[in-house]
């Protein structure tokens, strides 16, 4: 019966598209498109795989005389395309046949159409935990997590660094028509977009507004309107609607696909596919999609909790659980020379960052006392001393989990760091060697913990960074850690992930790195030093490496 209803619906659609319209003198001659030519390419199709590689993706290309745009109508929905090119994803597992109506649209909306029969293989079955996260008990509702930094932003096409070009601050896009949207993924494959979640009480009201990219947003087929703000269109009128959703995994990458005009957050056209970049955070998804202009990759953080609802974080699960190296600083005195060595002096130019301290190995600056390593920065007669210890040439490793339990110094100008440097730094000069900053903190921004990655193209002030808030950084011990794998690098505070970076063979983060602990003063990041500063200490309970 479902198949029959879809066929009847398709016939009705085609009958409508084949109807004629009278000329409208305000738009000139109305000419129906002619000579529609459609080509199809099943992704991964070859002699051994006649129905494709199992992703279910078919690339369509349509051309017609006098056509202004095109529409592709499938049993699951429809997709607009100004260029005539469309990548359509089918999600029913197995080899299935479909009839696709390709509609050429001319002046005044007059149309011509043809139908195309396609047959494609789908082998991907989504993991149960991802389905449960999206759907829940059938009543789970998602929204843009507007209270979180970087919940919306952009970067290069197919980029792997979230909001690499630009990310918004919390609530920055309030009033745009995005934050009141809600999204529901039903178990039957229906995607419901509520375009205004605030106007349904006491009675249902389908009216709402959305947020999107200029020109592209007109693909939604709303009544027009909205407010143009540079390349954005705010509060574009659009009623609630339903489409279909599915999960695919092209190239092994979990991807959420929406049919027709279905979208999340900010309308950018394109193929309506959202790569699931990170789903490790409870009640959250970090997703990204390329726009229809081929200009940017757009990033979104969505959550299934309403503002103010208490969140229960899923405990972080590491893939590395064998302890391979540690220092618990149990013996008072100097750091163990079998594990640590020193950087000494001022460096060639303030250690490359215009830092003001001179590093020493004096007990006043570095010692173990009562089971705690203490690195102390001190003001001494108008200058500053501190210490930097490292495992350079003693211990280095590739991949693993580093965990450091520490209490941070305070005071304007202090700059403590827990970090790692590529062991090949003497031959592959920084940034080619790579740098992983597990934790950085500056006293001039007391409650903020930073992570950073430095490598060619992204280093110094252009490093890949992220931050999280920690009000007790200098009054309590906390766990600072990094999970480093061939596929990703995740930064955590107290076992909560706040920064994820997609690692691959193109980065330097696939070779041996060594550990560094230090407290700098001033410099490019540390900033102005408080004239009343006397001394402050980085205290470390332990350093552990798991593989």
C-alpha cells in the first residue's frame, strides 16, 4: 500500500508539473523547457559493483533548453537545484529500484518533466547507539546549542577543523530565526522541522521563520521576505514541514542525510548531508555540511536538551588503558634525572614568544615537595625566573593518552603550560615538528583553559585552538589530558572533552613527541605582567601516559 500511495502521489505531481500556464506580461514570454537530458552516475559503480559501492548515492545531471532551475522528485522527497546537478542519497538497505521525476522549470514557473528509473545498492546499517542518540524513545527534540561557543560557524570546504574561519559566541545569532527551530528524527524516517517552537501554546501554529544564505534560501519555496544582512537572510518566513532522514557512511564517515528542503540551523542548500564529526558528548552532535555554492563548510552543534536542563555527561571512554610511563613525584628534591631534563636561560628571543623569564634548575624554581612537583615563577630585582622541564631525548612516544593532575598558578602575566613537541624538532624545525598544547592558562584570563595545535599552516597566532571555563583552576587540582590517535586528538578537563581535532596522515601528529612542563612570564600569550607580582606556583601531582 505504501508503494502504491507513492506511485499515485508521483503521478499527481507529474500531472501538476505538466500543466500549462497563461503568459504573464510582467515576466516576458513564458516558454516551457524542452529537450530535457538527464545523466546519472551511481557512486562506486564498476564492473564488479553494478549497483554502486553501497553508499546509496546517485549523482544526477539535468540539462534542458529554456530551463531556469530543476527539481528532482523521489519517493522520499524532492530536491531543488539551480545548476541541474544533484547528489541524491537512497537509504533502504539492499538493491532497490526507484523512479525519479526530473522537472525543468522555466519562466513563470512553467515546467516540463521526464522520469528516470534507477537501481542502487545500500549496505550501511547505522549503529544502534547512534540511532538511539538521535531518536531516543521517539519524542527526542533537537536544537542549536546557542549557549555554547562555536555552535555555528564556517571553514573551508570539507575542512576538519570546526569553525576554522569563524565561530559565533554564545547567543550571538539571537533574533535571526535559528534558535527557536526544533528538529525531530522519528523512527519511521520522518524528519520534522518546527520553525518556531514558541508559538504552539495553547494551540498549534505552523508559522515560523528560519535563517539562511542569500539566494540559496529561496530554494525553500517560502513566501519570500526576511531581512538581508550582508550575505545572511534573517527571519525568512517558513511554515513547519516534514521530510525524510537517514544515515549513511560514505567513505566510512557517519553522515546524516535529509531529503528535499530538510536542513538544520542555517540553510545553505547543497546536498543536505551533514557529516557527524563528533558524537562523544552526551546529548550533543557536532555536524558539518558544504554549501550549495561550493564556498564553505558550515558547522553546527546541536543538542537534545532544552536551555537550563541539567546535563548528565557520558563518562569519557579512552581507547588507551595500559599505563606505560609515569612520574608521581614521590621523592622530595630535584626531578628524577632519569625522566626529566631542563631548558635553561632566556632562549634566543624570549623562547620565541617574547617571554620575560629566565629558566633555571634552582630549587627556588623547581622542586618536589610532599609528593608534589612545584614549578615556581618568581620576580627577582626587576626580572623573572622560572623552570621548564622536559623528557626530550629521554622518553617520547607516538599516540596515547596523557593525563596530568595539576593546580595552576595565578597572577597577571603567568603562563603555565603542559605540552608536547615533536621529537624531530631539531631536523624538522617548528612548526614542521608539530606541537600539542594539552593545557595552557594565562593569569590575565583567569578562568579559561586553552588547548592548541601548531603545525604548518596553523601555528603561532593562527594555531588551532579551543577553550573551556574552569573557575577553580588555581585553587583546586584538576585532570588535564589529551587522547591522541591516528584519527583524532581530543582535549579534556576532568575527563570532559572540550576540543576535538581530526588527525590524518597530512599532519605531523603521527610521530614521536616528548613532554614539557613550564611556567612562562609575559610574552605573546601571557601578556602584561602585574607590577605587584611576586611568585606563583604550578603544582603537579602526577604525569601519566597510557597506550
